[in-house]
């Protein structure tokens, strides 16, 4: 059987992959493409996670695509609504016809002689290894391991007689009504689950090692609703999107230039929401500056209300061990539990753990420099999507997809089959810096040694700045002296 060939192969049918396909169809209509998805359905994060209260922690006017207005009433949307949005996008554009499910990509080999990638996939239904060739490889596989979340070693974990659940693998039939629940963690997942589970549980305890910044905000945007009433749909969406982008940028900039002022304001808001009778300093005053880790969004103050009403509580301590009936803390106190939820984070992986090689030379991505935070030095015809840590993921995903289309069309126009980011002679001794700086979240810190490096000067800098990236990525010349276009078609 002849090996299949496509102009583009997209790895991943989540938010990024479906968006990349839409941009390809729009800007490169003459190019063929295929989406390879390791799971049995599209949606990525929004299909995988099913825990109570699953929702976005960014507003949908910026987490939504730049080409498809978000029409729902809530700006902070629940997981099923976001999944429907992704599916609707794929269905409307016919993208769903170009997806192959249960195809786990294991390796990608670039051949300069053939000017093509050979992508190997493991068919999880048949066990067969299938290979597909393509000109351009778009990695939209996300940034974490879908098979398992991060789970620290807990002494005595097997002795607990109740149920232990990780949010990444939530059982559909888990009944927590009338139960005592302990949620380990204080990130966005835990802060989301506490108020939702507290509606039915006897009591919910959020057990944290240290506090996190939390900010309450309405789950709807009255300005967006007013604009929708006054203006055409796409115009209203564009204006709301621009407004929210500028607000996100302003907030983040304030945390960098005036962290103590932002800290004071955030803590004042949280203290007001919680009222009296709580050891605020112990449970709600973080040890770090705002945005050294992501802020936790609390829509309509739901988390604060659950704590204030006594349906949930916060314990700040370390875990000594699991016991038959719950968790013994470092202080000696024992928390009783029927269910323990380990909201302990994600297990980060790079490029979906796909093994990459160029002309039979294995590539260690950690030894490469990141070109405009999308490509890798000396790796041809590969573009990777990794969103912002200080703004909505899709802002970067849209820019990356649009860049990929420009790149593909430019190669067609010039007759060149290969595009490779190369360090200049004066950059070969450049000292690599962490790809994401000044961000202390555990999922990044645990695996930062696996990420590519960034340099001191563009285009080797990971800016984490959408407005700057719009100029650098969206408007910057492709023939910039760093992207080398070679290997002309015969």
C-alpha cells in the first residue's frame, strides 16, 4: 500500500489543532491536511477533564478563536460549553472530516533529501504502526501528559479505605453527596472544584501547602452584552476581544512593575469576600508576588462564598501520611475523609513526547533555541503551538496558526521545500535561558529542563507578550536572515 502524503499534518484535535485547521482552510485552500488525534474524540483538555465545575480560567472572548465569535452568555464558561464550541467550529468548516482518531503519534523523522516528514502513529484500536508523510508538521498536542497527571508520592497512600481520585481521571459514577471530601492542592482545579462539590458533599476541605492568589470576577461581561445589542456580531466580538486583551496586559504589567500594590489590592478584595472568623494571613496570603504563578479566578466569588458559609474550609499544612480514615498532617492533626481528590497538577511533556529526528539525527529539544517561541533551531518545517502563561492560550494559538499559513504560502511562492531556523555565527555561543522565566508553578519547574532555551535577542526570545508577538510573529518578515529557505523543488 502506498504511503499517504499530505501537505500538512496536524498533531492534536483540541482547541489548537481545530483552530490551526480552520486557518489552513482559510488561507491555504489548495493545501491538503490531516489531523491525527490519539484519543477517541476531539476537544483535548475540554473533552478529557470531567471533574465537577470544570471551566475556563480565561474569558471566552480571548480564549475563543479570533474568527468565531463566542455567543454564549457567560464569559467564564463551563467545560461542556467550550467543548461544544470546538465541535461546532469543526463541524461548520468540515474540519471533522479530516480527523483520524486513536492515532497516537510516536515519532517524526525529517529527510532533507525527500523534503518531508515521515510521521509514525500507533493505531490504538488495531495496534498497527502507520506512517504518513508531509511537508509541514504542526504540533498542537498541548503541553501535558494526557495519560496521567502529576501525583507526588504520599506515604501510606494504599492504606486509605476511601476513594482517591485525580481530576484528570474523574469517574463518571463517583457519588460524593453527603461525603467528607479532602481536595489536595490550591491551584485553579482545586479552587474550581471546592464550591461545586460543596453543593452536595457533607463538607469539603481544601488542603494546601501554601496559599494562592485568588481574584473574584463576574462570570458575564456586561460591556460585551451591550456591544452585542448595539453592533453586528463580529464587530462586537472584535471590540470585546480587544478590550479584554488590553485589560489582561494591564493587569500583568502592573504585577511586574508594582507587585506590592497589586498584592495589597488582591488581598483586600479576598479579605472582604471572606469576612471575619477566618485566619486570613495563614490561609490566603501567598509567599510569592502576583503572577509568579497564575492567578486563580473565582467567578462570582463562589469559592469565597463556600468558605464563608461553612460548606468548605481551608487547611494549610503538610501531609505526613495517608491513614485508613483520611490524612495525617505534619502538625499531627488528622483530616477525616471519605474521598481524597489529588488536585496536584499536570505532568508537562514537550511536543507530545514525540521522538523527533532530522536526517537520522535524534533531536533533543532541550538543546535547541526557540525561534519566535514556535520553531526550533536546526529543526526544519516544524511549528509548535504553546500558548501564554499570562494570557489566554488561544491568542498565541491563532498567531501560530496564521504564521504557519504564511510560511507555507511563502515556500510555495519561492519554490523552496525546506525552512530551517538557524543561529547566526555571532549567536552560536549564546547562553541559553529558561524558556519561561519568572514563573514558579510546579508543572513548569518540574520539567523546565525539557523545554527549549531562549536567547537574549529576537527572534530567540519567548516574549509572553501578545501585542509584541502580533508584530514579531504576525507582521515580521519571513526572510529575516534566521529562517533559511533551501531545498528548491526540481
